C-alpha cells in the first residue's frame, strides 16, 4: 500500500491521501514521500532495496563506533562482525519497510549523544532523532532513555557543572527534536502533503491490540471498529471498555504478560515478509535433491536463534559487570541498558511482532562487547572495571591512580 502510494505521488495522483489507512496512521506519510523521491530519481524499487542495504551498513558501522567507545576496537569489531551475519535484519533487507532508514538515523542520534558530547553534537543528535522519527515514530523511547540517563547521573553528581554540561545538553537534543517535529507537522498540513497530519491519529489502537488477552497482544481485527470512531473522546472511552473487558475474562494477568513476553522476545524470526515467494519443496542444488529451500531457510533461522540466545547470555553477564560498576554520567553502557528496559516495558502494553525487535537489537550487540572486553582483561569483571575506571595499582609505587 505504501509503495503504491509512492508510485501515485510520482504520477501526480493525490487520491491515495483519502485512504483511511493514511488518515488514521499519518506517520506513514513521510515515508511515502521518501519512497516517491527515490522512485522519481531511479524509477525502480531495486534502488529502494539497495538503499536499505546501505542504511544497514551505516548502522553496523555505528555499532562498531559506539561499542568501541564503551570497550575497545577489538571487542567492537567482533561485535560488528557478529551483527553483520545476524540473519534477522538481513531477512528484512529486501522488504520496503521504514525500519532500515529510521534505525540508521536513530543510531546516528545515539552516537552524537553518547560519543564526545558537546553542544553542537547535542543539536546534531536532536536533528537525527527527528529524521528517524519522521520515518518511523520510535524516538520517544530514545528520548525517555536520554532523560532517565541524565537524571540518574544527576542523582550521583548533583553539581552545577554537571547540570550545565550534561543535563542541559540532553535538554538541547530534546528541544531541537520537539521543535523540528512540530514545524514539520505544521508544514505537512498547510502544504496539503498530509491533510490529516503526520501523527498517529488513533493511538488507542496499539493498546487495544497489545492488551488483547485472546490474541496475546498480536494483531487482530476483531475490535477494528474502534478505528472508525471519529470522535477522539468516544474512541478513547470505547478502547478503555474493550481493554477492561479483555482483562476481566483473563484468568491470569501475570500469565498473559509472561506469554506475551515469550512471543515477542523468544519466538523465531518470521520469514514470510521476504521469503514467501520461494517454493519451499524445490531443491537448492539439483545434485542434492534432499536439501530443499525449506531446510536451507530453517538452518538460517536456527543460526539466527543461536546468535540471539548467545546475545542474551552475554547481556546477562554484561548486567553483572555493570552492577559491579559505579553508575556515572560517563557510563555509556548504562544508557543502552535503560533503552532496552524502556523497550521491553513498552511492548508489554502495545501490539507485538517479532520484527519489532529490529529497533533494539543494536543495543544488545553493543552491550555484548562489554563481555568480550572483560574476557580480554582476564575474565574478571572487577579487574575489568578497575582498569576501565583507572583503579589499578602501579607495580612500582603500589598506589591507586
């Protein structure tokens, strides 16, 4: 639907704007114009797919750069290589989704926020967060992590110098983001590019889906009538009734959230987005007719799950390392932990799909570099932290510095 709308933009047809999909989910419209721009330049969807790959490469480079600042270049390189062969994002590379371009901009925003922060970099961070959010509205998760990270640093270092240099820079990023988001929304409306705006005009729907105990938080159209209610107050009340009714008939609310968490974070990756056209029973090579495309794809998914499980093991160890470390304003890894926690919490309440993990996975890989670095330092978290924070003794003088 989005791709066809982009083709209509190129043809000068505005009828697609009357589609109820775009009036309800106005945040999809900027991505339509992005695709239209690329189609106008190159005339083929192949360019869109190749750009997806380019965005993924930039994201991988940023994983290396951020991980290198949290650890060292060797651990960062291993982490980046591991991400480059991680099948989940690769399986989405040919899909015309807004996730690739938005994640690249978000990672740029995180990079300029975390690495060598300054007033100029804070401003650039806000601009990149805005661009990422324009493509896919997930910047609120990053901004929440930035604010929590800054205020916790404030609790451990309540000094005017910190407020001036760190907290205020965070607020600069947020203010720039909010300003650009507001201006762009107005411009899209007044120019007629998005008559209904570029916001989510039915935010309740994500919660109706996410708190549906029958579907375990996955997509279902049984309550789709809520979208058709035009009055926002009536729609909100009706959504509240549906959610309350769903909880009332649920035997165990904690069990519902547990099942939802397993579906979101433990299920295998879905291949139907990109591989649905493949004849699964066809052999990959004629010489080995028993090795079909189905088996090949399953092997890829099993490898994906192996990497995913390894990441969670490394994250658990990284959590222990961070617990032994004093939380400080310079602890970049703590920002990533905060971002992961916020992401986990958010998906307890809204609609879930396994492809929604795409946004947060770079943070997992960057944190995994902490463990690789600790292993290089002798597999001792305390020794790693002493060396990382400069709390080791000199052999000659036996003093701490």
